[in-house]
């Protein structure tokens, strides 16, 4: 028997099996019964009846209904990426857990295991006694400990109501905060500059970017997950999603790496190297039991943590489509190979994207720059533009900061300002997530209402022919989540008007960058929700009306007008029209049933549909 070995590995798959704990045999001649205990996975089957009066050979039969069984779980584990030597791939091992250790950990947990390394022979055929020369190895687990001192704890409100107390107890067992550490955390929270101190301590080697760091800091704290029995939706998410978009070499990937280092159950992945099944789940056949099992993907493994996705714009459409459900409902629906289920993916998403051509074009909108669908952009609470602008003074300060990092004895930062160690920052966020569940006060509710109405009023412009949408209900929900995260950061059980003010400031600063019309300079949420501005929609409607008028003028309602003549007549106006825009407008009119396009090539013509107005 070998000594127990510790592994710090990922829990990736589990399979529940009932194994014999004690076998029950009965004699077919005298009906004498005997119970045989299992020894190292083997049962010593009696060859003759133990009763002296009978002593019949080969008369003992196994009675399955009288046997005692124990729970057994086969777990597939993998080495953590930070413990793998350079140039090697992560190894995996099979673990067998029994009785009270079954279901002690979940997919994505980082654990330490004490067990006995064993080997078992593999038969060539189940009906033959001959075995292969290669043995199968596994570990019989004696103890499992979920612990990682540099990782954050899990918010107890992330799981269902009936499991929240159990998870809270598990978190207390995993991360035991001493009384001295708790007093230090309380003293830090009482400081008037605690917000700036925590934001400054997050990735201190990255220069400035205060608002971006504050948004990511509130993402780590997170809002409160709520369950309303009277509401139509039984559960409202408290996780915050953040998107970083901008030019290359602006420290976006470094921020993602830092958050992944301290985030609970976090997974770091790249958009180009990820597939739809790699993010959600896929079905495979277990080599031991030959059963179909469900393998968890990155989003499911990040349940209760933060999933960092780099190169978000490089994803294909099939991979992006799975994120719509995850980012709003926080579930993954699976219907593959006869397995129909819904998996939890209660995770915050921190993504970074580069613009098309590796350089942000200020004359285009955010959806046109990064080539992301508006339905996906609208699900991010905060969308930050991180641009590389040429400024001599700012460039000089940045260069001094980077050079100072190499001149200082502590290379983590070149700044002389006070910052918190990463271990204390992790303990602070863990303490807040596990102990503090802030609730809205009437004053905060009134402030949220006033802020939302004020943001909606920004779209009222007497000079505009159509109202701009400057805020939607998703912005209101984002304000609530950010306000709760700010209150949790202060270790406060109540959300105040000051928390709402900071949340509104963060959202407005993000909207000024991401949802601003490049031509008018005004905020228009239609850029993120629909991909077009109110001005573009108005121009498109005017073009459609002009096309209908030209068709009526050239051909009337009975006959049609040639395609080239309509385009030439349209370009005689003040605003030139490209062929692609003209074709899109004609297709829209044809879809509405106002016109018909007949013919092909140069003989194409446009006809009005009779009976329409």
C-alpha cells in the first residue's frame, strides 16, 4: 500500500455507481445464509456450505436483494494549469470516492485529495480470465479538501435558496477568516477612500484606467441574486458582465489574466480557440462504463465565478449564439444524444475584443468596429472603450510608470501610493461576498427611479425628427446590480443614494464611449440594441418613401420602372446613394409587400403592388 498523495486538480466529471459493501450468500440445499464482507474490491465467494451438517460443494448462490451496497463515485480530475511544468500538458487521474465523500465537490472546484494509489488488472474479455499486461491505475480517496488561498469564495446567494446555507457553511470551512483578519477588513472598510484603495490595488502594474478597474472591481463583488415568488421570473441575476473593447497593446489581456488569478472557479479561454460545445457541454462515452456522460464546458465550470474570454470578436456565430442564454438566463440547455437537461451557468463574463483591422475607427459605431451582434452587446452591463490616443504628456507618464516598475525593488508596481496585497484583497472580497447581502432602501429606490427617468429624458430633442433611446430597462437592472456591488464593497447591508450615484456615473461614462453616435455626438442606445441609430433609421425611411415616389412617377401603378432608372433618379438628389443601400431598401419594401421586383440583370424592373396605400 502506497502513502497518500495530494493532488490540486480540477473536478471534471462524475459517475455514481452502487458497489457491494457486503455480499449475501444462501445454500441451495439447506438454505443456510452467510454474509461475506468485501475486501479491496473483491469478494471471497464460499466454495462450499459452511454448515457442518450440510457441507455441500458449489451450493452457495448470491442473493442480490439481501446484499448491502455503498455509494461510489468515479471522478475524473485534471491538474491545474498553474502547477504544470513548462512544455507539458496537464495529466488526469481517476478517483474513487465512497459514502459521505460522494457529491462533496462540484465541477470546476479546486481540491486537495488524500488517497491510496492502486492498480487493477484489465481483462482482455469480460468472459475470460486472461488479463492485459497494462494495468489500470486509480486513487482510493480518503479525504477531500476544497481550498485555494488565492481564490475568492463563492457568493452563497448564487445557488438556490435551499442550498445557500449549506454552501455558506462550506465556504466557512474552506476559507476560515481569523478574528484579527476580520478586524483588519472592517478597519479597511471604514476608511473614506476604501473605494479608490481597492480599485488601485486591482492590477496595480497597469497604468491609470481608473473607471475600468472600478467596473471590474464591482464585477468581482457582484450584486445580490434575488428570487421573487410573485414575479414572473423566479430568479434575477446579480452577476455583472463587462466588455473591454479597444486598440491593441492597451492592457486588456493583462486585466483578464489578473482577474482569472483571483476569481472563484474562473476559466480563461480565447475566442478563436473555443467552440460552442467547449463553452457549454458535450456528450461523450465513458471508456469504463460505456455510458453516455455529459462533459462540462468553460461556462458550466465557471458556475459561481468569472469566465474570462479573450479575443471575443474572433468567435464564430455558432459559438456566440450560446452566450445569449448564458448571459441573461444564466443556464445552458442541452438536448443531445437522448440527454435533455438544463445546466447552471451562473457566471460573470469578462470579455475583451479588438476592432476590425486592429485599429478603432472613431467614425464608426461600436458594433461596426468590433463586428458583434447588437443582441449580444446589449447583455453587457458595462462596455468600455480602451483606446490608444497620442498624447505627449500621457505617454511620458506611462513611460515613467513602466520604467519605474523595473527600477523598484518590488516589481509589482512602480507607484508610491498604498496598495493592498493580493491575499488581503482576495480575503476582503471573499468576506464581502459570503457575509454581506445588501438590500435596497426607499431612498435608493427613489434615486434609481430618478436616474433612470433622467437618462430617458436625454433622448428628447425638439430638433430631432425621431426620439433617441438613451436607456432601456437593462440599464436600470445594471444600475441595481452595480449599486448592490458598491454597497457590498463598503460592507453595508443597505444600498444608499451614494451607491446609486456611483453606479449611474459608471454606466454614463461607459455609455458616452460605447453608445455615442459618431456623426451627431449624442448617446443612442439603439446602437447597442439594434445596431443602427435613430438618424440612420430616419434616412432609411426617407429613402424608401423616395423610391416609392419615383416608381409611381416613372411607371405608375400598372407598369413598372426600370431598376437603373430608379437608382439614377434617386442619385439626382442631394444625398448620393450607394448600390448596396439601394438594394437593401428595395428588399425591405418587397418584404413589406409594397413593391415587386421582376426580371433579371439589366432588364430588372420595380412594380408597385396594386391595392396598397
